[in-house]
C-alpha cells in the first residue's frame, strides 16, 4: 500500500492564502486555509494509505487529526520542496496540497494504486497540478520544473512522460487561490468545513 503525502503551510494569518485578501481579512483567509487543510486531512485519514505524512511549513495545531505523521518542509523553491517531500515515502506515494478541500477519500484512493501505472497526475484548472503520484519517487522528476505558472502542469506531465513512465490522469480540480476560486469550490463541495466557513464569512463581508 502507498504513502499519502500532504504538503502544506500552517494556517497563520499573513502567511497563507494572501491572494484571498483584501476581499477577506488576513485572519479570515487563514481561517479558510485551516478549514481547507482540515477537509484535506480528513479525506487523507479516510483514504486507504499505508502511511499519512504532513510535510509542514510551520507548527502543527489543534487542527491536526490523529493518524498523521508530521515532518518539516525543507528550504528552497517549490520544486525542491515537492521533490524533498517524496523522500519521506519509502515506496510508492501520492502527494497532494492543501488547496483542494473538495477532494474525497475515493478520489485519493484511485491515485494510491500503481498496479497498472507508474505515475498519477492530477491537473488543476489554473494550469498547475493538485496531485502527483509516483510508483518510484525520483527528485529529478520535479527539480527545475517552473512552478506557479499557467504552464507548470503541462511541463510537469511532459517530464513524467518523457522519463518513459506510464502516466494516468486524475480528474481536474480547482485550487483555492483567489476569492472566485473559493466561491467555486465552496459551491462544488457544500458539505465541507471550507464551504460552511466560506458561507459565514461571505455573510459578514456583505
């Protein structure tokens, strides 16, 4: 069975989801980030993984559920931090972020099975990716990929294919980066903590 990795920042005001401001205050943006992280980790706990590891920038808080190992993120660019995250898995692994609170245990379960593929790729609708699964993790697959661009996902998937690996795709999801993203995700996943908090905050903002 595979390892599930989550790469995330601790939900501290002024350090996370800064693109949600000024529509939301820094504190509200951090609260939304915490809700998204809680939803993500709840799905991770319910998914059929052998290990569940949170690769965290910052300190864990009361939002951390039981059953999650916590390790610190390394320094460097996002490509280096993603590559280093895979080093915490001693075998096949699926890596996700904290920006897709709509993710479900069933969706994660798909990306944990490598019986007929070498890699899983979960595209994000902003041109990035929300999930990357590797049967045999290799830092070279990530290092040097330009991150946070509209072409990031295309470049990353092309590198996977160019390495000779068989690649399968997971469904495209929307990352929560902007207020418009937050509204879309909340509407698409109304049963999440994220959606409930978003509804309350939007009522306050009005």
